[in-house]
């Protein structure tokens, strides 16, 4: 690996000079050729004949070709050197920017790549005791280390590729000019990576390290990824991946070796995904070679691969291997659609109509000793959809025709399919239920973002909003679809989806004055299915927090909008936007109570811990509410960013962190008192903030009356929500 100190201080001037010199050579060779033609060849023509002349003119013809070859090689070497200089220069500039950032943020970067936090605030007991300081500094440090590593990987891959290309003699000897020299580093690196994937036998540790470096540096590069995929081939890609992840029995891998293989899975999956999208904007339509590569992957899904034939009669199927890689990166939407149909078709035809995937995908198939991947290919495919929003929306809103039968994708996955349980089936010890992966796909499909993307919100399209309504109606109509184990693994994702559509949620509860607006297309949620939906979903601590935070954020922004306007009855307008948030809080209070005392699926500590670790939805909810209010998807700006996020998060923590662990307390008259009081108090505080930051002039007495009115509206909503939820659940 190129070192930080070397890249930091490298003088790239000589390389630029060399590239310029080589760039000038073709014209000089062409000039020499013209001079040779005029002063030698043309001079002799017509003045010399016979056997000697014939032989001489043949030799002179070869000389002419050598001039042309010399010019061609010089031009190609010039392009290669210019490409190398561009790569090194970009990496060096990125490194300098990162080092400047580190110094400005009080991090010390050592030559060996270590980064140390030297912020002087650690010497201050007051500052260092701040709950958020350690987490903030750790996030910045991790980000800095990751970006430094990335820059060094790019520089190293470019350095090794340039060296290899300049040493290469494609003609096989040194008797003539090299007319097929590389002109780009992408081409060199693609050849190197493909050669490793095509090598017979298991790769050595050094070769795996080399392959990882090449893929990590280029995994998002369409040209590299395309060439690599085409030169490796779909079936061979899966075969080599299977071999790498399944070492022979008795092989003991170190932690470092396992880490390398996990990294290779991520890098290879991302690279193949990039390859499938490399022709998305190609003039003339899809690239025939990429289309063939994708078709080969689909065809290979139907066969079994065995890395060690003498040890077991069966290996993993192509579907299992492809899905394992597919859980990483961005993949072509049409390919994912076709792959999903093929996968469901395989299950419907071979797994008791989808009811016994355990037997179909399980024994005698087994993961290799590395345990990398998943036996249930649907889990990886769901995560692929989870990372590809356009594909997930299209897939979960469409159907397939299998043996003449129309199969609705969402119904099959949510209602009909039996999801095998266990970390071997999901590939994730922390999430042994495939419903968790299905949740990722549903989040992506309804939000327009990858499920693990914390970036800016995306306006809801009519298709995504309609899918959200379908999910709410389906689960609200049959709460067991998310209420019974193992389906309860869906709840955290459903909670995120509810938070994502909080404006639609609140508007469906009460929005007589039309103040609350959706973020994009309206989902037109039905209160009759929405309330049982929230009740079921809210029993999960993470979902509870996401919904609560988003609800508080929406209420605060709509209060701000009312305060900035000029309603004829300010109190009534504020009550109108406050009441729905109270209803949501009431439903959630009762749902939390059910989770703790009836399901025994969570404790107060679980809910309070979720608050401490999951505060993203206050800020995200604000962003969507502001976008809906202003009609844009712009980030939060101005006074709203200054006060709302911090204040709302503080209010949410206060509301959610309740201490109702005593059974007698549950039966007492204070059963809902804490939640009822908290939502009223937080709403009153929000309206005071809204008025203060709106520029509206109001006396203290009038503000107290308004705050009291809003507090009562929130409490009334909470009572209605909690009472309704209790009655529906027979309590």
C-alpha cells in the first residue's frame, strides 16, 4: 500500500513532463517517416531496379511500418502516463484535503495511517462529560480513517497498474515496437482482476489481497466493472466466488483471512452490480456483452456449484451465490425484476409452492466453513431491493406469471411464503428472520431511498404512496402479518415507513383545515386500517421511537406554518394540527403497554434505550415536513434548523423515557398519565417555540391561553388514541 507520507510529498512534475514528452513523439515520428519517404524512398524510386532494389524496397516498407508503430506506441504510452498522472494527482489532492480537515478538526494523522483524536476539549471535564461529544468525535474519526484508506487504495491500485502496463510486451519479444500497449489504468486493472478470477485453483492470501485492492478501488467505476465482468463471465464468476468462500474441510482461517473474504464479498458484489448498470446510458441501447453476462447469471441460478466435489455431493445453487453478492451495491432494475421472477418461479415449482423453502434451499446444501452468505437466496435478493429503490418499488407493485398463474409479488412475500429462520438462512446472526430483509425492501420501495441511507428525503411518488397504503391496509386488516413471531421482525422497518409518511398519517386522522400536507403524492391512508397498523407496529421499541419522533417533528412544523400564516381563529387552527399527533401518541402509549405487559416482547429499558440510540427521525421528520410545507425537497435551512431539531429531540426523549415497570402502577389510575401529560406538555412547548420564531406579536396572556388550548387538544387526542386502542384489543 502506498504510504501517506509518500503520497503527501510525491513530486508528480516529472511524470507530467514525461507524459508531455511522449505526447509530442508521434508528431516527430510522423515527421521522420515523411523525411524518410522523401529523401530515401522517393529518391530511389525510378533510379534503381533489380533483385537488390526489390529487397531494399521491402525492407524500407517495413521501416515505414515501424515508424507508424513507433508513433502509435508513443501515443498510447502518452495516454497511459496522462491517465496515471491524473489518478495520482487526484489522489494527492484528496489526501491533502483530508490532512487539512484532520488538522482543523484536531485529529493527528501518522505516517502509518493511524489517526489520533487530539481535541483539547478532552482536557475539559465539562466538555468531555457531554453525552454527545464522544459519539460525535468517534463518528468523525471513523469517517476520516475510511476516506484516508480509500485514497490510499486508489493510489496503490493506480501505481501497480501503471507499473504493470509499462513493463508489458504484448508482442512477446523485444524485436519490434509494442502496438497494443494499454492506454488506460482501468483496462490494466480489469485485466489483472479478471486474470485472478479466471485462475485455476484457489487463490493465495496475497492474491486475494490483490483482488480486494483492485475491486475496492474500482467497484463504482462502470468501465472497469464492465470489462471485469465480461472478461470473467457470469458462470465462472459464481464458481470462483463459491470456491473462495468454501475452503476445503480442515482449513482453519485466521480472523484476518475471514475479514478479507467478507471484504471480498462486499467488493465483488458492488462491482458486479456496477457492471449490470454500466450500459444504462449507452447510445444504441443495452450492451450485448453485458446483456449476455446478466443472462448467464440467470441461467447459472438453476445449477449447483461445488467448490470441493470430493467432500460433498452438493454445493450451493447459483441463486444462493448470486443473491449473496446481490446484497451489496447498485444493480440493474430490469435484471433484478427478471431475477426475482425467476427466483419465485424456482420456489413455486420446487418448494411445495413456496411453503417449504427450508427444504428446498437447505440440507444437503451448506455454507462453507466461512459461513459467509445465506442459504435463503430471497434474503439477499430483498437486501438488493433494499439498496435499489426504483427496483424495489417496481417489484413490490407488480406480479409474475408462473406456469400460467399470476403471482402478486408483495402478497407472495408477505402472506404466502414461509420464511426459513436462522442465521444460516439470513447470513446475519443478529437478524435470523428473513422478514427483516423483506422489511428492508419495503422501506426502500416506499421511501425512494436505500433502507440504510440517512441522506436527504425523497419526495413520495404516486406509486410509492399507493404501495404504502396497500401495506397499511394489508397489515391493518390482518395485524397478525406483523404481530406474530417471526413476522414481528418486520416492525422496525414498518415503523420507519410510518415515520416516513407521518404527514399522511396525521392528515388521515384529522385535517379539517387542510394545513397538513403530504411530502409529495398523498397516500390517502384509511383511519380504519391505519390505527390497528400503528398499534401493531408500535410495539417494537425502534418503531415506537421512529414514529414518535416523526410525529413530534411534523406537529412542530405545522404549528410553525400556522403561526406564520394569518388564520381567522389561531387557537382552532393550532388545535387542528395538534390533535392528530396526540392520537398517534395515545395509540403508541397503549402499544408500548401491550409490548411490556402482555406480549412481554420488550421492557421499559428497551424503549428507553431505543430513544438513546435512534434519534434520526426527529431531524428527518423535520426535513420532510419542511419540504411538504415549502413544496421543495431542500434541506432544512434558516431558523427552523436552529431551534426545532434540538428542542424536538429533547421533548421526544422526555416523552418516551417513561418508567412504568411496576405492575401495580399499570393497574392504577395513572396508567396513561405519564404519556398523556408528556404529549400535552411537549405540544405546549412546541407552540410557544413556533410563535416565538414566527415573528408574530402576542401578549404573554394570549400565548398562555394558546398553549393551554393546544395542550388540551393534544391530551384529548392522546385519550382518544389510547382508549380506541384498548377497546380494539379487548382491554
